[in-house]
C-alpha cells in the first residue's frame, strides 16, 4: 500500500489535502503521473495545510451560495457550441472545460472545470446531462444542449 497526499479532488478517494492509502499500482500508474497526488513524507505533511487553504480559496464560499448556484444551473439548459460534421458527429468530444466556459458565457456563474462530471463521452449533438459538485454537500445536475457551430 502507498501512502499519498491528494493534490486534486478524485471522485471516490477524497479531496485535495487528504492523506490516503491506495494500492501501489494505482498510485504509480494513475495518481502520481497525472499529478493528482504526491507521495507522503514528513515534510509533505506540512504541504497539507497549504493545499487545503488553496482548495478553500477556490471553493464556493458558503453552502447557501452553492445552493443558489445549483438552483440557477438546474433552471435552464446550457448551450454548448462545438464543431461537428453534417451528420451531427463531433470533431473530438465535449470536455469539462467546454462546459465550464459555456456556463460562464450563459451568465450562470463561474464553475471549476475539475468539478464537472460527465457520465459518458459526448461525441454527437443532442441533449445530455452532467453533474457539477459545487460544495461538499451540494451537487447540481446540468442539462446540456450540444449544438453544431455554424460554418
């Protein structure tokens, strides 16, 4: 088992600043190469506070603000405009960054792209849903309308 300190939120494991133990292969092949975690050391223990402080600065400040933002995100669908072929098949996929930019362009507020979870890869135009984790206790379901960009 490898002892690690998470630097990013990983679904099912924890949030940034958490100290976790995972199997060696998962740490070596997934978490460490992608920068989601660093190995635990006594010196690294001091970094936990700075990681948690950074996470708190980026987080939605209060539960009430998160609930208001969740209500506004659920109220109306967000239009994501992407390049697509004549049949509606996309050139690539819709990424979490695209969704975060579309939410901001729609005037619904600012969300962190790392908080967007998509249950499937979006590879064609149509209607989809994504989940946005706004706070530890608040998640919002976001309706997406993926449309082709005009040529």
